[in-house]
DNA sequence: TTGAGTGCAAAGGATTTGCAGGTTC
DNA sequence: GAACCTGCAAATCCTTTGCACTCAA
C-alpha cells in the first residue's frame, strides 16, 4: 500500500476526531478540493481491511469511521436527531465472540451502537440536523 | 392504525422468521405480487415506531427487521458472505442505557450485531450470496 | 363517508464501478 | 517503468416521496 497525499491527510483527519465521523465530514476536514469523495471511500475501505479503521453506523444506516486505537474499544451514543456522537462508558465481554469462534466462525467482529435523542435536541423543535456534518464547530 | 391485508401478511411473515430479515426477503415471503415493496417499507416504519419491530443492520448497512418478542432481547451473528443469521448466546447489561438516561438522553435504544464468516462459507470460494434472500426454495 | 393505506413512478442519498491519466516506489 | 492511486462521470443499490386511487372503520 502506497503513501499518498490523500491517505496521509485522511489519517490525520481521522486522528483529529475523538469519535466516529461520517465520510461526508471527513471529506470536509480533509478539504473538499484536495481529495475526491470517491477516494475517501476507497481509502477507508482499504484502511478497514487493514484493520486501521473501524466502521459504525448512524441510525439511518450511513457509515461512520474511526481510527482503531490501541487503547481498547470505545462505544458511542449517536443522537437520532443531530447525529452527534458521545462516548459511552461501557465494555463488552469477549464471551460472545469467543463462543462464535468455537462454532466455527472466522473474521469475527461486531457493531454496537447506542441511539437516543441528546439533551441538546430535546427541546429544540427543529433539530440541529447538520451538526454531525458541520466542520470545525465554529468557535 | 388500520388492519389491512398487507399488514397482516407482514406480521405473519415476520413471525415465521426466527431472526432479523431483510426487507427484500420479507417482500418475497409476503409475496411479491400481493404487496408492494414500498408498502413494506412503510409498514415496517409504522411498526417500528409502535415498538412492534426492531431494526438491525447487515454488514453493508442495509436494514434487517425482527419482531419484538416478549422473551427478551436476542442478538445475532450475520455472515459477511451469505447473510445468514444465527442467534448468539449473549445479553447486555442495562448499565450503559441507564447511564445515558442519567445524562439526559431519551428514546434510547441500541444495535448490537456480530459479524463473521460462517462455517458453511468458509471453504466455498463462491459464497451462497443469495441465501439470505432466497424464499421457499422453489421446490 | 372519509381519511388512512396502497401502488406506481420517480426522486433522493449513499456507495460503487469503469476508465483514463497521474504518482509512488 | 510498472503498478497502484486518483479523479471524474456514471451506474447501482437501498430507501423515501408525491400523487391519485382504494378500502377499512
């Protein structure tokens, strides 16, 4: 796998985030002009098969990506309204995956996502729809 | 909410399955001619908001639905190759959702899905792609 | 009767693919 | 120099929407 400008920028962008990010947003962080959306899709797919990033999902099924850090797995709540993510203090035991291995499954992984309506979206009749996509939260 | 033919058929179809099913497959089980795909989408959405069904996701992000039985929550592995689902013996503590409630989140739910390559797909170079979608194997 | 529900067609959004040209090793 | 990557355009897949018609209550 070659080291190219888009890939370096993408890793940097992923590194800057503290949680799962949408591809759309990554595109914005990297710079719309400096890299095509398609390239981001392709790089993330490559990164994923290398185990470098992990995929999770928004409530509507669209993907989010995050760097696979060495510090253990982290889970997140994602707001059904604005899409904002927030880490959840929780960890999964290995029992389940272990039992699957015993059953003969390979390439085992899992997705655990919590959903809910965040406090900020609670009262606002008009939810902050684009929040999850907004770049640099302006201040 | 009215009781209509498509809805009854849909509930029956869901009932027959033991795990999460794709919309595509539900359409086939219900009968392609007897009900439009769009209607299935709409009914499932309605059922979901009533808490009658629960949604989960395939490895590629497409939705699966299953009836919300009274017998507690069940999780599944879904094969990355053929899409077949298999129940996993595992249960999640309520701690995580409870802590979210404390943080001010509402309408809390979660999705937990295990992925892997099932024993059957292990050796077969050409995976049973359509297995998860296949309806009553046309005798 | 009448409004919720349905089917059909078409739109929409996310993701993937094909291909020619550019870049890394 | 060759293979890999990228950008652009277009295709695909899943899901949603608009609208006129139908049917359950």
